[in-house]
């Protein structure tokens, strides 16, 4: 299977210790169940572990208990953030506390120690810090490989759901009346941005964004993650390109970048509440940027930008010791991405700053930049909620244009560099591309407090979400000889919002990666059939929390198999593979480009997708599968269409993406 492996054997034990995978799944489920309430007495082992000191388990720590002792000292001294308080990863002190717990969990030698320490700190740390730390630890620990993380929108629903829906869920519980509530997107028809709210507020896309930043944390000090800075550029570039395609689908112009010395044109009212801490702040239209006390001044952000643009112009980044790192090459984007974010891989964070992270904080604080009203952080200060705000895409268009400045400085590819002599693509036949909206249901139970005096009732939210009809494409080719090949498939808007055709050098930057895969071609005339379902940039719907609980509990109790798919949470939702299009059919270029299989970083990619979802998320613990620059060949200037058009291994055709109101 391309993105997942089927969990088929109950008793396959970890090499490190004897807990089975279903037992691990059950423990993680229970640690995240009703996170704002004490561990239920029904979870006896966890309840007992929560009352015993982690110092009792120091023998199970790889670091001799150093991380445990550090965090316990902070707790015992009363220096940790209290429970029932908002948490933001962009808050330096709160992040430090969460990372102390990450350190504790990643230093556990066995799963019993992992579970015991997690249970204790679940009861003694801020809930938001705990959830973040546990998700990071399960994602990166060898002890928890194969464990499926519950969808965050069912663990902390208030971060993904309108506050009006949460209020209705509480009322349903108080009146003991099960409820199913229709969630609408923020804003009204008076706001043009409402037309694309289905994308920015899609809970699957929100989940992909937060999990990307969990897979590739900017603070990461562990083993080096291959091409992490380039992945930062690529994942956010693709989000921006995709948002532009959604705008064109809804007769809107391409998103404009933010300017520090101009007003923020679009206001935003999130209609979302913290579990504890009140409503997310609202920003009015045409808000001038202000310095944010304790975070950054606007001139600081301008200075960071200026230094980064100077580095691009000079072709190198200055290191603290005065030496230079050349960036006028294919590897330069990786260094530039680390610098702009800025991550721990930045060559000189003290000089170039952290433009991306500081910009998120400054933009998120514009409703109360001086702390006059003691408002909590804005949606831009959480990866779960950031894309709800249209200014998220304006901010990332601003950064995307900086990346483009670097890429445009590199020389265009020549025909010889792009040609693969063995294969000629004769035709590509694709099914009709049709999108529609469908109803999706998710559980709100974890948003509500528990009480011995008030029984639980079923509370569900329903939301419209974009999906598409299944489709295939057939690549008909002629090959001179048998070989392994790399196939890249892109979808690119053909016209602007006025229906005027875009030049290849204009629209190539908006190319959306639909798939990258490896195959074997045979000498002669043949075809490759590929399904959109097989795309290596997407993941299926997450298994619901209730299903994870049921599967794990039944497997542990009956000594049977657990039939759930174990895969990564990082990846674009499969149902969002296609832009919405419109009822008439929005024109896109479908571009298929075949090169040598030697472009693969692993030798067996034609038979093993290495977990899939690598298009935007790489392969955990391995090299990024495609050796070529991300976005190849459209990431560099194309001054003459004939360079691409005349290649035998390149094929382009116009396709329509149609949207149907009724399905």
C-alpha cells in the first residue's frame, strides 16, 4: 500500500520491549481521551502511573533521568504553565516547557516508562503543552512506530470548530439531548474571501499543516532531517499555489502578498474559542501594522527581509565566523528555507533572524499589539488555526516571492538537461475531472468537560468539504529499451482571473504537484495507468478517534488482529488533490514529465513507495525520494516554451476541472 501498512499481527513486539502494537495504541488513545479531564478511574494502570513519581522510572531513561529531573524541578518549583490556560508554540517559555516533556518521552528506553511518564505529566502539566509533546513524541519515537495518532480535530475540537457549535454541544449535554450540528464557514457573502473559506478552514488541510510542522519542527535538535529547509519552501509554496487555484476557481484574483508598510486589507473574525482563554481575537479591515511589544518591531522584520534579499543578490549566506555558504545552486534553497523559517538548521539565525516565525507572531497579535486588553494569541500563532485567516496566504505569498527571487536568479535549464532520450510520450488520456462538496461528520465529545453527575451524550459536527470523483490517467509512451523512470505530474492554471492566457514563465510558478512516482517502462509502445488515489502527495481520511478506541480495545481484549491502517498524518487530504474548478470547467495544463529512474534516491521506488506521502513530507529517516529540486522542472525560469514543448519526454494538454453542485 502506498502510504500505509496494514496492522495485521497483534503480537509483533517492539525490539526494545514487549508491549504489542494494539497495547501501545490503546495507551496512546487513553492518554489523549478527554484531555481536559483527569484520567478516568476505568483506565486503572494509567491512573496508577499518574500518581507515581517519574523518578521511580529513571532506570528506564537513556539519559540517566536528566530530562525527568529537569522537568520535575520546574514543576515542583511552580514554574510550569498552569492547567486550564491557552498554549501557543510560538510563546517561547511555553514551547520550552513542552519540549522538556518531549525530551523526557524521547529518552524513554521502553514503552512502560514512556507510558508512565506521559501519564504523570498529563495530570501535572498544561493540557496544550502535553498534547503537543505527546504528538511529537509518538511521531518521532522508535517505541511508537505504527501507532496511529487520533485526528487532532477530535482531540481538541475547539481549535477546528466554530464557537457557536461548541456552545450547542454544551447545551446538548446539559439537556441530555444528543445533537448533530451544521458548521458553517466564517464570514458572510459580503466578504469575497468567503468564497474560498472552504479551503482555508478545511479541517483536513488544517491537520496536514500542523502535522507537517510536527514532522519538521523548527526547533528540532535531533538527527538531521534531509532537505528540511527545502521542504519548508516546497510545502508552503504548494499551499500558496493551491490557494491561488481555488481563487481562480471562484472568480477571484491571485492572492497578493503582504506589505509591512501597507494596511492589512482583509480583516478576520475567527468565530473560534480557546477551551480556556476566551475567543480568538478579531482583526478589522485595513489594519495598519504595529510593533508588537515583547515580540518584534516592524522595522525588525524589514531588516530581516533586507538581509535575506542581500544574501540572494550576493549568492551566499554569511556565517557567524565570517565565512560564506554559496546558495547559487540546487542546494541553496535548502539553506535559504532554513534561514527564512528560521529553524535550528539556519546558518546564522543571529544575523538573519526568524522571519517566518516572527511574522506569524506579529500578524497574530495585531488585534492587541501592546497587550492593552490582555487578549490571547491570534489564529496565526497556532499551526492548527493559521490557514483559517486569509492573511496566512498573503504572508506566505510574500515569503514565496522571496524564494522565487532566489530561484529566478538561477540559470534556466537547457533542453539537454531536461531531455530523456529513451522515452517519448505519445499521449496522455485522463478521465473527466469532477469535484463536489460532501457532508463530513466528526465527534465533539472531547471538547466537553466530564462530570460524574452528567452523563455523556452523542454530539457531532457536520461540515461541507471538497472532494472529487475518482480518476485515472493513462500515459501512452514509446521506449527504446527497458528502464526505470521517474514520472512527475503537474496541474497548472491556464488563464488568469480575466480569462487571459498566462505565459509559461508566469504560470509555471503556480504548478501544483499531483504526483511523483517511479515505474518500469518496456521497450516498444506501452502505457502506464495511474490513479489519483495512488498519488504520493496525499493521505486518506484519518481513522476517527472512536474507531481507534474500538479497534485497540477489542484487539487487546480478544487477542485478535487490529485492522487499521498505520500511516503518517502529514500529507494533503486525498479528497483535495484537485482544485475546485467551476461549473463551466476551469482550464488547467496537465503536464506529464518523464525522466530517468536514476532521479530516485532509493533504488526500489518503482516497487516500494517508502510510506508514500513523500511529495510534501519526505520519507521519515530517509533521503527525500526525488534527487532533483522540488518543483523540477518548473522551479526555474522558462524563457522559451520550446525548450519544454519540444521534449519527447514531456507532454502537456488542456484539461477541464468541473464542479458539480449536486452529487
